């Protein structure tokens, strides 16, 4: 029987060691890939949320500078930026606290139902991401009516 010297015994890897190393590498790559997919998804959601917030702020700011009659008949079209399409829903709160969907057909009759000091306008922006998930953001602004 031949004896191997210590340097000859440690000359390579066994199949078991090689399989263990490949398993550890595969696990690490799976975790890395999952993290990249999650980061991409979160980036897409945050991008949509930022665009929707900007669109919401733009609509609410626009309402504050319109005459009340024009604000009540405002119809906000679909907004599209890159691959994100956003729909806006507008409502106004009457003196009794009920919400009225905009645009209204008869702004004069609606103006009679509104509070005399400040009118609350609500806007909700809804969008859908590339995976088909629906998101929403909303905001409120007060429209100051001039006194008598």
C-alpha cells in the first residue's frame, strides 16, 4: 500500500465539496435575483406614486384659481406619462357634508347647496402599474368663497 504525502492528499476538491459550493452559490444568486426584482417593483410603484402626487397637486392647485362655476364643471381628462395612465375623480362637499361628484350639469343649483365661506374640493387619482395592480392617492383643497 502506497502512502500519500500530505501535499498529495490535499491536491483537489472532492465531489461533495464541489456540490456544496455550487449549492451555496445558487442560493446566493437566487436571493440576489429576488432582491433585484423587488427593487425594480418598488421603484416602479414609487415612480407611479410620485407622478400621481404631482398630477393631484396640479389639479388641486388649478381648481383654487378657477371661478367657482368653472371649478364645478371641470372635467379632468385621462393623464398619461410614459407607461402610466392616471384617472382623476373630483368631488365637492355641500353644506350638509355630502359629497357631490363633478362635473355637475347645473352649476348654479349646485352653488346654492355649497357652504358660504369655504368649499372643500376632493380629488382622487387612480393609476395602474404594468402588473395590473391599482393604486390610489387623494387630496383635499379648500376654495375660499368671497364674502357678501
